[in-house]
C-alpha cells in the first residue's frame, strides 16, 4: 500500500478497493440508474457532468483528508464496478468517523458490501490509530433492512434508532464498530 491515500488500493478477496478514476464515469452513471439505489441515496448522478462533479468531490475529499472514497471492483468479473465504500473522517482527535457504501444492482446478495466494508474498517483503524480513532459509525434509513444485515455481517452492532432529520426523510439506525487494542468489538445487533 502506498502512503498517498489518493493512489493506494485495498484488497478483500476478489475485490479491489481503489481510488475513483475519470474513466469510471459511465459505470457510475449506470449504477445510479438503479431505482433501489436512488431511493436510498441523496446524490443523483444522471449524466456525465454530474458524474464528473462527483468524481472531483471524491478527489477533493482525499486531498483534504476528510473523505476517502473507493471504487469497489470485482477482479473475478473482469474488474467490473460493483460498489463504493467511503470514510468520512472529521480529523485527528475526533475519536469516531462515519462509513458509507452502496453496491450496484447486479452485485447485491453476493457478500460484496460486508467484504468491502470490512477491508475499509480494518484499514481505517490501522491508518488512523495514532489519531485516536476508535469508533466507526454506519447509518441507514430504518426501512433499509438490507443495510441492517450488511452492518451485522461487517461487525457493526446496532447502537440506536435515530429520528428523521433533514436531509433524511425517515427514521434511521446507527450501527457501530469499535476497535480497542487492535481487536474488533461489536455491540448488540437487531434480528
């Protein structure tokens, strides 16, 4: 792994987590055509200009150290884009950060999200341990049962229900993964 977060990659089984590239724009647009994904995300990417803007935001986030987004590609399927994982990092001393993800329609149900989130979490705890980072949070809308299952499989225990608040129109769940002494700890997970 390279020391520059804008150039390094992470591996997780057949998956490669790598920085987003300009040539990912068509696959990004295609992924965002999925009605299920559109219902769960605030971001809308419908054309090349919106894709380019989103990709620029990913680069700016990495350059500032506030957001680390990775394209998730499946090496067993010709390097096809299968998802995105991201770390929103408020900075040294914060103690916690937020992770997020999405998967393409064709990738769902194949265990890709838990595998990618596991790799992102392991990297995050290693990379930012010196900054005091010990807690990762994953949040989703309460009606997204699939994300509850992904959280559980990824080591994020259920922590609390969250009331709806802008920009999210529905109540949600907060799941947490803790790292203490280099080991992973989780809390209770909803059935």
